[in-house]
C-alpha cells in the first residue's frame, strides 16, 4: 500500500472520529471543532484518490 493511501485512510478515520464525537479536546484550551474533522476527512479522501491514481499509472 502506498504512503498516500495509508495516510489518507488514517486521516479519514480521524476525521470520522472527530465528526462523530462533536470535536475532540486536544488540550484544555484548544478544542478541535467539527469543521476540522470535515477538513481532515476531505483531505484523507483526496490522498486516497491520489494514491490509487498513482498505483494505476505505475502499476
């Protein structure tokens, strides 16, 4: 599995967790809002797409 695809899967999982729990408290002063979860989720999907596209071109 390529690095982009693996990183994308990890980001998708983190994004889903953040969205499911209405934000995660990273520190006591800095909560991660749901918008961050959405951004991470979309970023993960993009990385998975890029990783799969590179495999298709080279593999």
